[in-house]
């Protein structure tokens, strides 16, 4: 898990200016008839309100329970018995969060028998896995875990409405129509509803609904609807929320008696197990080779990748089995995951070559025989078109 994954909750200030250009003619005033009733706000005003709240020091102290539901049409993923980001790709999951400040965050991912906790308190954090009775003491270096995202769809490590909303709002531009629909209620609180609709015909996304708290303008729920679906393919939102400072003890942790205690420093190459320099070079190579084809919601990320990469990754994981903590998250066997997903793949070919196509409600992926992985929230036609651009 990355520190940046859990603490970058704010709605970017620049989003208001960017989205202002995307708001066209049409109804943009929140409906105030019926319940709940909130003061009128245009889409541009709401975005400015959210940005202003962020500029005053970030999201106010809060705590609550978040439920995430994904119905992407994926086959059942291999069960690990533990909570991991990859397990959030299907089904319904619950996460408990406590937010005291940008550097005081706690996230708990309970499962039926076990629980995983990340407690961030200043520059230090604890990662606790009850299943393995392992507590990892983390020292977080400046800038650790920050990254740029090419896709506008929720990622497995997005655990809160704030994270998903940040991703969606950051990417809004002239390719997006923005409007406000009727007010609603989330976790017992009245909310405004911002709707982002892709203008790109090749996108699989019909619209994204972001519920902003009527008092604090904090995102309380995000729903992503696929084209042709009446129900959200992905939804993350609070079922219970309180805007009061969490008790200080929520951000302290003492390993229980008998627990295995490890220490890691996020942001140093040596933290990624054996062969750290080699792995770091591989990561740099992949980042350097990443390219994006297309624009807006129809953009496709292209990276060098092949099934042999999964085999190599599995071997490295076995070698580093003593390092249970993975800053990228997840204990799912990569090859088992690949085998499960590839069972639903369709062989395809064209002037660009041949490969295997995997389509969900929101994302299409193409693994080509010449060693490329193309991923985007686009139709199969768009992704095969992108495959022809080298």
C-alpha cells in the first residue's frame, strides 16, 4: 500500500478552472424541489466550493465506513483469504477509515476472519496483517508512492470516494460534459450530485456521478455507470460518516504479543526485496516505455508486457517470500490471476498482429503476441485501433 494511495483525498484546486471550460449550455443548477433541500449551486460553483475547502487545509477530520461494490463482469478471482487491492475488483467490500489530517490516516480492511490495517501517523506508519500476525513498521520518505495515472477508471487501490473523485475530477477537460442533477442523500447526509459524461463515443463509460456533501463538499460517494447499464458497474461510498476529529488512539499502534515485527522504508530502492537495483531499473524502463494513444475518455495506455513477465514476477515473489509487505499491494498469485482472467479472453487479429482481448463493462484490455498490453475504458474497436499505432 502506498502512503499517497491513502492520503491524497483532496479535490484538486485546479479542477475548478479546468472544468469551467467543459461546462456547456443546459441545466447546470442543482434541483432543490423535494427532499433533501440544499441551496442552489451550479456545477462551476460546486467545484469552486470543493477546491476552496481543500485549499483551507484539506478535508476536515472525519471517520466512517465505506462500502465498495464492483460488478465489472470479471470471472471470479482466485481467493486468498486476505484483503488485498486485487480482491476489490469484484463483489462487495467494506473499509473503515479514520482521517485526522493529511498525515494522520487509518484504513482497516476487515474480512470474514482477518483484518488488515494501515495506520499513518506523521512520517511513520504501521501495516498490520492479522492473518500472518505480522506488523510492519514503515518509515515514509518524502514523495514515496506518488505517480501519474493514465486511465480515468477506478483503480484497485482506490478505497475511498475521495480517491476516486480526485481521479475523475483531475481528468475533466473539453472531452467531458459536466452537469448537476437532483440532490440526494448519502450516509444520512444531503448531497449535491455532479455528473461527468464522456463526449467520446468510443468510451465504455456512460457517466460518473459524484455526491458532494452539502455542508463540507467532501465527496461521499462515486458511481460509475457503463453504457447500456441501469445499475453502476462500480460504486464506492460512505454508509456511515461523522465529521468530528477521531480519537488520538486510532492513530497509535502497538504490535500484539507474539507478533512478527518487520521494518521497511518506503521510497528507498532497497525496500523492494532482493535484486532491488535490477527491479528499480525495470520499473524505470516500463515507466519510460509507457505511452498513451488517443485523448480524453477514449485514451489507451500501452506498456511492454507479456505472459512471461508474470512468470518472472511469480519467481521473484517466491524468492522474496520473507518480505510479506508489498508497497504495491496484493497477495494474489499473478499467474493464477492471469489464468483466471485469460479464460474469458477472445482471440483477435488484425493488420497490427494477433492477441487476446479481455472486455469488462468498464475496461478493455488487449495482450498482443508481440509483447504489448493495451488498456483503456474503451470499446474493443478503439483498442484494436490503438494497437495499430506503434
